[in-house]
C-alpha cells in the first residue's frame, strides 16, 4: 500500500529552516558591524580630547619658565627647538593614548600650533589647531587662571 504523502512537510520545514538561518546570519553580521562602529566611535571620542589636551598643554608651556626665562622669550621664532622641547614633555594621557605637536608656524606675535591625538597601533588620529598670541613681556602668560592669548580655535 502506498500512502498519499508527497513530502510537502519536508519541503516546508527546509524552507523555514533556510529562512531562519538567513535571518540569524544577517543578525550576526549586523551585530559585528555595530560593534566595529562602536569601537571606532570610542576611539574618536578618546582621540579628540587627547589632541585638545595636548594643544592646551603646549599653549601653557609658552608661559612657563626654564632657567629664569619664559619659554616664549627663549623659543619664539624657532619651531624646531620649540617642537623638540615640547616632544620631551610627558605626552601620554594614559597608556597608548598620546598627543604630539605636528606643526608650529610663527607669524609675528602669533603662533599656529597643530597637535595630533592618537592611539598607538590604530591608524585613526585627530588634529586640532589654534593660534596663540604671545603676551607682552609685562603681561602674565596665564591671567586669571585661563590661557591668555588665544586668538582662535581651529579644527582639522
């Protein structure tokens, strides 16, 4: 005796299994992409403040003194020497997160400073820049606890 079964249930189950597998694979792929996006956003969220912190530290450095003379009096107009001294500062905000001066350009009593924040081993970096106006000799470099002489803040 032959039964009247034609295997329709098997075909329906196989189609449902294939559809479920496709949905699961798509969901896992999307989760991996979302995780990578979140990781990149976290890196950018760390890199940008690192660049800003470096820029602020470099700006404060101009008003500090060594051997009784302010750095702006000693290093003004000499980008190579100023950059070398700035690179000797502690530039690590936390292990692997650093800042570095990428450009110093002098124009009279103003200097354009560009600073890069970066995470070691990661290609992502953020560069910020600002113009700093050198205070007159009789003016304090850090008036009222705020950085003196900012002309403008630039983002790159």
